[in-house]
């Protein structure tokens, strides 16, 4: 049994597909399949059912649970060695919310990688639930998301605070208002992200949009950018985060409306697990990100209500 075999097992478990797992591990599919078969022969048990999608057997589930712990411990040993050298090198995977990534990552990531070409930082867009799972299973080293009620044992460092804004069609009655009250949204044509996105969940909670979960007006599997295009072409209201505004044209900014006091705000954090050891890289990332956002976003506004 080798660490490499366990890594191959976890890749198949993650992707539920041998070819995709092989691509991720940068080996051929026959090589990956052969290594897993040898491990199964050694353990005298089948780890996976050979049907699509690939799922673990009951015995395989036990192997996977132990493999997660072993690979995680090995990764932490490598991390500790890198940290001891005060180095920024080595692979570092960050899960980032889709409602954060398009607006935050361009502000710091290209510049950081140009200044430190030896760094191997990988950005993967995930929902909050996916980030928490990836951290727990060792598939990600850190997560950037909005603080939620259920943080578990994660260690969270505040990066910045971000307001929500309404994005209103010129054909909508709310276009004539300077600020938006939550009561204004009761009968609006709202374009909201699918359930499971904390951006949506936080807005539904703040605005008391009890009917939003069953609304026929919801656009499944949409994105903020998609909803913005719909609004720009004359229909309804959607919501955007504060960091999206600097990317807007002058015409687009005419559609932006702030909320009336108290304004909804989310706290963006960088989270890691308790066994995380690469403190030098974490602190470097925190400082770099804070320097990349507007100074006024580093503190919560007294007129805001932070929602989780």
C-alpha cells in the first residue's frame, strides 16, 4: 500500500469517474486503474463498484475514510516542512464562492502570481457547502466565502465587509427610487440564484422573501452576470455585491440602487481547518487581499446589518 494509491482512490471518489480522476492525477487511466486494482488485491476487497457513476462499496467507504485521514496527515507534514523554510512555494488550493471570485480574484491574483512565480495557488469556484466539505476532506487548503451561522471548527480570518445592492431595470417602477426598502420587493420580478447559494439565502433572510423559494420567477442555475443581462434588457430586479460595481460601465451604474438603512452586508472570510499549518502563506494572502479592496470595505459600516 502506498500514499499514491490512496491519492488515486480519493481522486476516483471525488470525480466518480476513472478517466477524470486520471486526468486530475496526471497519469494514464490504465496506470490509475492498475494501481487501484493492486490495492484491492492487497486488501482482498473491492473499493469501487465498476459502473457509472463510480461509487464506493461499503468496505470501500471505510477505506476512503481512512485514506482521507492518511493523505491529509501527509499533506500537513509537507506543509509543515514548507512552513519551516518560511517559503510561499508548494501547491495551495483555495475554494472561492462564485459570487466573490469574478470580482475579487482579478484584483490580486494576477499581480500576486507575477510577483511570486514560484507560488502554486489554485482557485476553484465552489458553493459554501462544497468549500466546507473540501476543507474537511483535505481537497482544499483554504476557503474564501461569506461567514455563515454554521462555521463548525473552522478558523476564520475577516478579509472585508461587502454591501448588497439592487440592480433594477429601467422599465421597473423601482428604477425611480433612490434607495430600496425590503418592503418594495414584495411583488417584484426577482432574479435570484438557486437555493444553496449563501448569497441568495442571505438576501432571502434579510428581505423576508418567504415566497422566493417557490417563486416561478426564479431562474435555475443562473449566475449574477446572467441576471444582470436580463435586467439590462428590461425585466425585473436582481442583486449584486459591492465589489461588482467598479467593473460596471456608466450605463450599468445607472441601474444600481442601494438599500435603505440598515443596509445588508456580508462578512467575507478566509477559513482554514484547525490542523492548518501554513500560517506564513495564509497571512500573506490575507494582507494581499486586504490591500486589493477599497479601504472603506475593511470595516463594517455603522449603518449596516451583517447577515449570515
